[in-house]
RNA sequence: GCCGGGGUGGCGGAACGGGUAGACGCGCCCGGCUUAAAACCGGGUGUCCCUUCGGGACGUGGGGGUUCGAGACCCUCCCCCGGCACCA
C-alpha cells in the first residue's frame, strides 16, 4: 500500500478529466431524447478582480457536490463557468498600479481558471463566457436595443446617486446607508440625464411570481420589502386660486377628515407654481432650494422644517381650506411628492404640526371607529378606507391606487471598463439605436481612463464622432457604459448556447435548460443581481425570446467565510486557497470547508482542523486498502457493518437531496469508516469500504476515484457510476433499544425485539429492576411509543 | 420604529414530525508504539454530588406555561445578526 499522496492523485485525475472533457455536456439536436432528465446547476460567476478566496471555495464546492450527486443519479447536468469581467475593481486596479484593465482582468481570469482546476471542480469549460469579450457584449448591446425598442430602456434627466470617489452614477440598489457599496463614500444626489431600465413595469410580477419559486424566505422578504408595494388611494386636493388639482398618495384615506394641512417636497416643481405671485415667494423659493440641496443622508436626522406658501388647498372631504406648506420631510421620490398631513394619526405630521402650531384633529376613536368624519362617524377604520375612496370617486376626487418603493434601474455609468451603450445622438433624430448589423460597438482603447466626471470615452474623438444612422449628419456616440449588473442579468442564458452568432441564444436550447434548477450565491445580491435577472427574464419572456418567467427555480445562499469577523475578500488576502491546496490537497480543503457546519451559516476562518481532515483521509485510505485486501463481500451479506453501510447510503442521500446538508453526510461516512476499522474481518468489510468511497465521492472526487480502483473497479469511472441505493430491508432493525422512563425520566435502556405489542413492551418495562426502583406510588398512566419508549407515570 | 433569523460542552456543530441532548470532528487527559519526537493505534472527556462498584441531581440565553414527556410548542424578558426606514 502506497501512502496517501494528494498531489499525485489529484493531478492524475484532473489531467484525465481535462483531456477527456468528461464534464462537458453537448446540446442535443432538437428532438433528441426529449425525456432525458436534465439539471442546470449554477453558482454565481466570479468577478475577476483578484484570485479566489475561501468564500469562493465554499460556494463552488457546494455546487460541485450537487453536480456529482445529480450526475450520478442519471441527470444530464449543465454546470458552466464564466467571468463577470467588466467593472470598476479592475479599472481601479489599473489606475492604481498602472496597466490596462483588460490585461489585469485577463491575468486574474487565468489565475482563477488554474485555481478552479486545482480544486477539481466538475465544470464544463467549453461553455466559458466572459462579459468583456466582444462576442458576449455584442449581445448585451443587442438585448439593450430590444429593450429600448419596446420602451423598457429609456433615457431621462433625473436626480440620481453620484459617487464622488468612483465618479459615477450608482443604482439605488447599490447605495447602502447613504454610501457607495463599493468604496463607502457618501453618495450625492445629482440631476443628470441617465439611462434606466423600466423594472417598475414589472413590480407586481416580481412580487407575485415569488410564490412560484423555491427561494429562502429571507430573500423573498428582502425583495418584497425593496419593491415596497403599498395599497392605498390617490386623492385630489383642489387649489382654486390656481385652478389645479394636486394628487397625493395615501394608505390611510380613512383619516382624510383629519387632514388639516398639505405639504409639498422642496424639490417639487409645484413649489414655483405655488410661490408665484405670493408675498412670501422669495422666502419659499430660498427655503426650497436650500433644503433640496441638503444631502439626503442627514435629512431624516434633523428636526422637521418647513415654510408656509400662503396658498390653500381644499380638503375634498370637509370642503375646508387647508394651508399648503413646503416641508423637508416630504420626499420627492415617493408617491407624488406631496402629501395630505394628518397630525392626529401620523407621528411625522404630528411633530410638524406641533412645531408650527397647526391644528390637530382626531378622527378615529380608541375603539378604531371614525369620529369627526360626518356621515362616516362610527364606521370601523378598515371599512372606512374603501368607503371614503368610493365616495370621493363619485365626484372624481379620488380612486384606489397602488404605490411602489421600487424605482427604475439606472444603469449608465460614467466609466470606461464596461459595455458601450449602442446609441448615437443626432440633433434632429435624438437618441438613435446603432443598427444591429453594426454591433458590437467595440470598447475602444483610450489613453486615460481615470474618472474625471466626464466619461472617459467622451475624450476619444474617433469613437464619439460618427454620423447619425438615420440622416448621416454629424452625430455623437453615447459615452457612458453599462452597469456590470446588465452583463450578469443574462449570462446564464448565454451558457446554454455560447457560440451562437445569430442571436444571444437559441430559444429552443435555452428553453431546454432553463430555468436553472439550483442557483447558489451570496445573499448580498438579494435586491441587486437576483432582482435584475428576474426582471430580464420577464422582459425576455414578453419579447417572445424565452419560455420561462423565472431564471432561478431553487436558490441557496452559502454563508460567509469570515476572517477576524470580516468577510473574506480578494483585497484582504490572508488565506490563499492555492497554498492550502499545496499543503493539504484539494480533497482535504473541500471536506474541511463543508464539514465546518451548515453551508448557509457563516464560518469563522481558522486553519485548526485542516490537519484533522487530512488525518481522516489518510485513515480512510488505509482502512479502504485493508478492506480491499480482504475477500469480496457476499451479495446479500447481512451483518451489523452491512446494515451500517446501507444506513449511511440512506443518510447521505437524504441529507443532500431533501435537506441540502453537506456537513452531516461527512459525519455519517466517518461513522461508517470508524465501524469498518473496528471490524476488519466482517464479511461486509469490502462492501462497507465500497459504500464509503462511493458516497463520499462528491466531496472528495480525487481520492474516491483512486480508491475505487484499489477496490478492484479500475475499469469503471466512479464519477459516472450510478449512486448506490440503500436496501430498505437492511434499514429495518430486528432489535431496538427500548427507553424506559418513569415520570418522563430515563431510568433504563434495554434491547428488545422490534415490533412488540404495547402489552409486551409494558411487560418488559415492569421487569426492569431500575424501573422498579422508581415505582413507589400509584401507577396512573403508561405511555407507549412503539419500538421506542415506555413511560410509566406514578 | 416595522419585518425577520439566531442563542446547545472548552470550540465548530448534531439531534429532521414533541420521545435516549451533545452524533461527527477539534481541543484536552490517560495509555500503547518509539532511544526520542512526529505520525499512528487504543481508551476517556457536559457540570456537580455520593470516597467505591455503581448510582443520583442538574443541564440547550433568563423567567413562566402547555404536556406523561420540551433544545423543539406558547407567553415574556435579555443578548447577537440581517432587511426596510421621515415611504405618507
């Protein structure tokens, strides 16, 4: 017996897998084996800003176990890999260290490919896709044009989030606590013409379809809250002097009779209109411009302020005039930018009314019924909501309405390293799409891609100055590039058909594989990537390009690998998977990262225990070799060890398949190996060894393959051998341990034959001396759980 | 403020439908092998008490409850983590 040498074994099998491309799956010709079971396994693709860290190792090893498990159940498994290769980190690295983003990106990609091969992950490398390659982004541009054509991508001037450090606009999803999610700088609001995807058109679909997918509740909740659907009403408040009706959104139409003033956001275009011609016009305008300029971040911290415009609106319920104020607690971006203020039933309105001495009227009593509300007095508030809206709607002053928190996705970025937006601006024709046959619009070389507030592409005249596709007169290309989240919103579709030069993907092929059966990635993408991709899918479905409406049928979030309490990242360094592979071997690392605990739980990184994993593999190696030296196990051998082996098959299978547990199967195999080492002469020893090797294979594909050969299966390939099936009969026990309790306390444990009647079990219980010692008193009751326990209550 | 997740030995965790708490592993202790160490092998290891063979009490963040029986269910409090947040 040779001693276990991870490096030699791992190199040997990795070389074979690569040479024979064993993890490649081909697309069937249309009509071929339509009944074949297939499975699309995907983990979120890496961002090549450095090499992989232990968080990736966890992510991709999880996917790898599922891949092997499904393959060995006869599924045709698509498990591709690619790179989210456009984006700021590569560009920032290039600016910092010199060099070109392309060079840095491709260098990192190559390092990651090498790491992935060293880990032994079962990836179909023939389908590799990278966002920055023209063969890919050509289709990102093409999809953008389709969206543009159908009004799903549009350009408008709007207040957007500006990161002063990265010198670019950010989507709402990437502003965290008022700061840039990448660099942590406080985000400013700027008015800029920007490109948006009309994700709000799908707000309801994005909410409703959550019911159709198997996702963690937590993630669904994050998306639900982010979309923020509120049911309420739109009510009109008339300003007679100006002959206008101002709409407001409210979720509490039942409190309308208590609306004692009206408030408008400082940024609202109404401010000018209201102030015009009033004696306090100057005061109002300067208040509005001052408070609008305040960073949103501290707006909520301060005491509420406001100024009276001198105008009045009519409360549609009471017919009374109520003063119109401009107030900084009114948000332009929510509802209509104006609100009816009900100080009696809203804390914020109350605070404002106290500050400025405005009337406070209570319209709901302690019993939840309306008061001071004319004909609605006595109506329960919940019923009054509908009743009041209905009453108003008869006069055209209100209607039911739904409001969302979700905003359209702003995706233009004033940076270099991204997908160019295929639009040409013409004085006469406006934003003109680049004709399809001229795609891709290649990202040109530029000398200086440092952020200067102006997009770097703007300073490249050869790129910018092009004729208008419609009239041929001088035009200008769009100089912004796309958010990288556009690239990653459809990459999983390209994997299905990566070489297509006619279309981003063939619908029949994509329909065959989609939706993704199992997606694995970090929960940090809950309201970004995972929402954007769902939007893309729905839009593509509506455009007739794909047959499904949800991209990720089942979703799992791996936990974070923490180093000193912080998430591992590439920049942080510290733990290099390469070094660990070199010292301990990939199989040991794979087991180590999955044995730590449940996969959705965070891991506090510590190298303690890696030694133990290597020790286990060595022990496994030795015990299997010993069993291999012994005789073949008879076909239907029935010994305690054989039963343990069957039980292990059942446990491992159930743990992966039903429970998505990856740590407990390792423990189950360890138990089997422990028993095997204690019973080397058991006739089932060889069978037990084969079982252990076979079910551990998804975790340790290299050493398992090697040991499969040692056990005499050298002509087979374990990675494509059927998953073992436990014999039900062998899972039945003929004796069981009966727990004997008195008053719910365990007093004895005895071995009895399985399947005894209640009376027989009670008889056994009474016969126990240890039970008898505690039976001092009147027996009141006996509880029997068949084949499990007897509890005598005295 | 609103919504949600979690708290089990010295440590990571197991216990899946209310039925043996602590599987498996780390660490530690004892022993074997060895000139020695490493490696490896065997045994022990929740806390406390009965000097013992054996046995007993307590024990899953605190308190209370339901139940023959609670880590699991209910109420309440404490602590940690996440999402949303002047969202009308």
